[in-house]
């Protein structure tokens, strides 16, 4: 939980945050809401979407 957003993006390819963003990308979900690290969510969304 104390990782930087870039570390989370590189190291956690099966994280729930990444899976949620991929579901939005693939049209299986309309949005993604997270109470986790905002920077990690933004970095993941920017990379995946």
C-alpha cells in the first residue's frame, strides 16, 4: 500500500484496480471507483485506457 503509483503499475498486473479499469476498457463496466491510492488509479487508467 506504500508503493508509488509507478511501482504499482509495473508490479501488480493482477490487482483489483487494474482489473476494474480493464473492465471499463472492455465495456463490461461503465465506471471505476476506488478508495485506494488516487495516483495509482490515475496511472493505471491512463496506461490501460
